[in-house]
C-alpha cells in the first residue's frame, strides 16, 4: 500500500512540476510515466493477490477438515499421499504467515492466515 501511495504522490508531483515549468522536461515526463506503470501494477496486485490467497486458505481448511474426518473414521493416516498433502499444506501456511508478517508483503496477504493452525 505504501508503494502504491508513493507512486501516486510521485505522479502528482511530476504533473505539478511539469505544469509549473514553462517547458516540459523529458525526465519529469518519463519519471511520471514509469511511476504510473509501477503504480498500476502494484494497484492490480493489491486487488488480485488477496483473492488468490483466500482461495488457498479455503484449500488449507479443506485439507484440515479431511484429515480430521479421516482420523474420526479411523482410516489409517500412514498413507504417503495424505502425509505429503499435510506437509505441503503446512509449508504453504508457514510461508504465508512469514510473508504476512513482513512490512512490504503484509499488504498482499490477508490477515486471516495468522488465525490458521498447522495440521498435526
């Protein structure tokens, strides 16, 4: 979010600087265009990245529910496929929680991921 706001401020500053000068300096125009492109990319990422992560959260919860049901039924969980799925889900969770705690990447990952517990 901070990067997006910095791009918007940079674009506005470029427009004001270009408007106040009697001649259009090419470096101001180029900088404004680059900041506009970066701002658009960051803005789209801020919109679509959490949507994908919410889908992954739903998938993680589905795996967690499936494992719990299998344990209640009494199916053997020693199956390599189930164990591999649990490991992959826990790896994703650890990664998502780590990146959610970082300053820059925290805006791209919903805070719901911090409420999830690893599958045991």
